[in-house]
C-alpha cells in the first residue's frame, strides 16, 4: 500500500474514532448517523484493500458504497436545512439518485467503474454544502463556527467534492495525458485526507467546547 493511501486510511479511521465520542456527549441524531457512515467508510476501505491485495476486483464495492454515501449526505443536510425550496432539492436527490445509480449500473455493470455516478454525486455534495453555507449566512442567530461540527463537515465536503467534480469532469483529458494524471491523483488524494481531517476536527471541537463549558 502506498504511503499516501496509508495516510488516507488512517485519516478515515481517526475521523470515525473522533465521531464515536459524539455518542458519549449525546449530540444530535444526524451527527450520530454521520458517525455510522464513517464506520461504513472504514469497513469499505479496509475490505477494498484486502480485495486489491488479493487481486480481486473491488469496483463493485465502491459502486455499492456510493449508493449509500451520497443519499446519506442528503439526509444529513435535511436535518440542518430548514428552507423549503432547498429541502425540495434534497428530497429530489434522495428520490432520483437511486434510480440514476441503478440505470448506470444496469448499463455498465456493477464490477466496472462508472465515473458518471461520482461526478453527479460530487456535484450535488458541493451544492448541499453551499446550501448549508446559505443557512449559516441567513441565520438570525449568532453561530460560533469554530465549535460547529456541521460547518466543518460541510467545509470538508466542499473542498474535496469540488476537487472531485473537477477531477472526474476532466477525465477524458487526464486519460490522454498520463504525466498530468499522476499529479492530479496525488492532489485528489490529499484533498480526500483533508476532508477527513476536517471531519475529525468537527467532532473534536464540539467535545472540547463541551468540556470548557463544564469547567468551573
């Protein structure tokens, strides 16, 4: 396993372990659900590594994971976004994405990588994060972003999936220029690591702020 892949897997595991502390603090249900998604991410990545080590096709695993991952993001934002027009977009995605996923998998097969799925998923993930930013900007309350888990989760997703959308959107160009592909893949992996680091901070910052509030 390449060092950068090891760092990525470590970042995912740390994010999951950090999120487990949310259960001790009795945080909101959507944060606990996000913790379960991180647990599934860890399980998926470890299984994918084992399959790859045994030289067994693991694309089917990632394809199945995306069917859960992106709708889970939409559900997460449904719990924190209140504006009806924006919620309609989230519900639309929840209804349409599984149909879109099934149609593409039917066409290309479960064991083949389908870039269109992650491209569309990345686009909507960026849109969801921007929708949450809109909620923050228009909120009548004074929010302390430094200790707001949802803000750091949305920021991590915005950074990574914006890069992911651009990366897979340029796939035809990348395939024709392998010397550029190696550099872009490294950047893509670094953004992925950064996202999970921000997830970790999102949970840990809430824990630290809770401890400060309980201190005499």
